[in-house]
C-alpha cells in the first residue's frame, strides 16, 4: 500500500498543523513503522507550542519517564508569552466592545477611522493582534485564533504585509475546527486574492499549488464540494495547469470526484484526456480504472483495478469517506459501458465484472430497474439480463428520417456526378480517337 500512499506528497504543501490529522490516520493503518511515524510527529511538534500533544506522543513512545527539563521550561515560557500578547491586545478588545455602531465592523477603513478618532487608537496594535492569533494557532488553540484572525481581516487592508498570512491562517484554523461552510468562504477569498495579486509567475504557481491541496480537505467535506472541485481543478485552466505542472497526483482526487458525482458525467471525457496526457508522470488504480474502462474497454482490467481502488481509498485520508459511493458508482459505470456493447448479458458474467456474487449482482440489478435507472428485464430461468431500447419520440424519429434522407440524397448526388463525369471522359476519348 505504501506504493500508492500520497501522504508524503500532500504534506509538502500543507501547514504542519494540517499534517497531524493525516499522520494520525496513517498510524491507524499500519502502513509504516509505528515508532518511526511517532518520532516524525514529535519532530514536527518541536516546531510548535503544543505541549500537551507533545507529552501524549512521548507517552505513546514510552518516553514519559524521560521528560526533558526544556519541555517544562517551554510550557512556562509559552504561558508567559501568551499573557504578554493578550495584555497588548486588551485595549483594542475594550474599544471593540465599546463601539456602538456595529455597521463600522463591516468596513475596514471606516473601522480604523472610528477607532482612531473616538478611542485614540494606535494602528500598530493590529500587528499585536496578528501575533496573538498566530501564537494561539501554534499552541493548538484554533477557536480563539479564529476570533483574532477575524479582527485582523476587518482591520487590515489587502496591501498589509500580513494580510496574505492572515488569509492562510484563517483557512487552516477553520479546516482544523471542521467549519466547512466558513472554510469554503475563506478558500474563495484566498483564491481571489491569489488570482488578482501581483505575484511573480513562480510565486503564483506555488500559491495555487498550496491552495489546491488545502482545498481538497474542504471539497470532500462540504456538501457542494463534489461540484466545486470539478469546476476548479478541471475547468479553471490556471489551476489545471498548476496540477499538471506541480502536482499531477491530485488527479486521484479529481477522478474520485467525477466518479462519485453522477450529475457530472459530462466531465468524464475532459478528465480522461487529462489523465492520458499525464499518464507518463502519474498513475494509480483510480486513474487506471477510468483508462481501462473508457479508453481500452478492458472490462477485466477495470474489474481488477476496482478491487485495488477500494484498498487505495481505505488508506487515503482525503477520500476514505467516499468508499461506498465510489464502489457503487464505479460498478454502475462498468455496467453501463458493458451494456452499450451487449444487449443480452448473463448475470454470472456481470457479477464477475462487478466483483460481486451472482445473487448479489441480481439484487443490485433489480434495484436499478426498480428505481427506473435501468431499462432492462431479468430472465431468472436463463439467468440473463435483457437490455431494453428506449422508444424514440415522434420528433426524434422525424429528425432521424431527415438525416437518413439527407445522407442518401448526398450519396445519390455524388453517384450521378461520378457517372456524368465518366460519360464525358468517354466522349472526349472517342472524339480524340476519331480525329
């Protein structure tokens, strides 16, 4: 399974706090050595102020009896620094509480003017708010950090040196507190800033690559994420280019979104083109499943890849929640493609293609027919599924007849022209010979 694990690639483009859920997930899967992973987490924690989490990891490594003095001292230092930053910010918090007209909270310029005029407010205090928000975040206190980051967004101008960091910090904190609705709003705000800011080509490519990875966390947890990930990754050329240039492994998540989203089957053709273009740089069972099914029409290969896909999804933090939907929709895609080629199918053969038992496959088809998603009949005696044909509407019949007449008329015209040309050539040859 380590061959298909993308954790190392994904963590390159995530904030260190966002990597902790991924690494904890890996610990439960026994893909890698447990102690090596725990030591890696401990090393990352040394760059944060998360003392309690550090103690927990040390306990899991059986190191609780060897508590270093610097860790105890670090706790004292962190608490003292936190109190110092809070004291610096207290004047601002009192001003915010005293503001009578809350409409000023919606406009950053107006808010700053009111604070300066009415409360003799020092604008430099916003830097202290930013420092406090960041410090709380490093301590793992994401909820309180969000409150101060929100104040920063209200009071800061987009030209502020810390504005971009505030956008990234707010998005990370919302993800870590599982506030998916707000996280999507922050994601859109950050994307607009990146797309419209004057970055260099390399900088904007790096920013988009980071945003792509963070957005996967949001899209697979938000109700509208399945549509939004397709729109952003497949139909926004700037982000598709970033994926192809920097992180083709993201195609796993794009392919998963297309497979589980029945309303976006029209995206399959465009996705498969991209998968074929990038097959030399990246492929995994999920992308290969689509290639086998829609490029090679290799049903046996698709069946085997579907089995591998289940293992991949079970061990991928981003998409493990989609497992049942993925399997159901992948089977339906195999079935629909198979039915385009065969009108009469044995249930046993179909069960084999879908990695199902015969009885299970028959029940699955019965449910499809019952839910009006399949025009077919089951012959239980022969063990066959007989595909029906949809009757054409009068309008469709008329269009088809007109098309047929048009083709036949064109063929007759070509034939007449060819005969006339041949007759004229024969006449010319005879005249030549006569003279």
